[in-house]
């Protein structure tokens, strides 16, 4: 049985694997509404009684092993599939033009670092607007007020999948200097669509982006601002990032994910056979 979330249950007599997407409740409890004490109790019970954990990046794997003190081989990085080959990006909302805006994708919450992004955007003062796409998240209130008070910021609380992909594909760049992620799905979606990416220079975002994105200290307003100015003005840089991103995104194909997950299942079956039960 593969539980796709760390739930406090198991199938007796079966192999029980659990997906834990990140170690944020352990490492940065200030950035999540998840009850850290309860979450730790559940995941420690999984370590004690389950057959393994899968996660979505090497950064998440290392953080989980460190937080839980478990055997390194108990946690496997299967990656995450990002397959948009058959997707058809939709039209842009009225008023937006191709390469004519920066884009932020994700729920409005402190972990997504919008307060710092907005401050950097104001400081950069480029001609491009900033489009923020995503629902209200945990502790959104102060961030929403900041969005409303910042000129040339456009908020789209909800976008259909095809519209979202169109927004990503046509953006000047995806702006994603998140404070904490297990993976960072918009990074790969943007790269697959040929859109330049600005992301964090540490942990999962830096791992997922590799050398195919512009990376910055996510706490440094001046660094993010300078990167925005560079992305707004340097067509050659954008072309390089676009080409690298398309190549990098191929690493996150469905086939590669299936292969890695299959090896986890094979290992779990072999471990059960070796124990004779």
C-alpha cells in the first residue's frame, strides 16, 4: 500500500509506503499551518512501523533523514513527474501581452516570500507589471494588503489550468524565490514551457532548477531587485535560460518518475522477502 500523504494508519500485513513531500513542519514550523507536534508523531510512527518513505527531491530526503534520525535508505527520492506535453496553454487575460509581465504562481502565504518579492519589485521599478496567480493561503491578510498597495501588481486569485499554463508560457519570467519547498512544481512547468525562472539559491528550488535558472538569496531584497532588472532588460540571458530550462525539464518526465518509483517498490518487496514475511 502506498499512502500518498503521511496518514496515521497502515494496512496490517501489507507493505506500507508513505509519501512525505517535505520537512517544512520540522525545519520551518513558522512557515506552515501544519501542527508540527502532531506531524512529528505521525511520521515517527511511520519510521517505527512502516516500510519506507518516498519524497520528491534530494533536498527533502536529506532534511527528512536529518529531522527523523532514521536510516538514510528508509527515505527514497523518487522525484516528481511534470508532463505538460499534451497541454494546450490558453489565452492571456485581457491587458496582458507576451513577454510583458513577471509572474508569481502559488498560494498567497508567507512561505512563498511575496512580501520580499513585492519589496524587490517596487525597488526595481521596471516597466513590467507583476502578475500574482494563486488563492488566498495561510496568513494571507497582510500580504494581500501589500499586493493592493503596490502599483502595477495584478492579482488573479484563480485561473483555469489552460489559462495558468498560458500565463506561465507567455511571462517574461517566473519569479519563485520561495523560502521553503519540497520540490517547486512551477519551476519545472515554466522551464518546460521555455520561460526563464528566478528562484532561490538553496534547498529544493536550487536543486530542481540546476543551472537552468537565475538564483538569488530569497531573503535579499536588493539581489531579487537586481535580478528583476536583469531579466527585464537582457534578452540574451532570457534566451539562454529558456534553452537550458527546456533541457532541464526533461529530467522530470513521467517515465523517469515511474522508473524510480518502480525501483522503490522492488526494493520494498525484496526487503519483505528477505525478512521472510
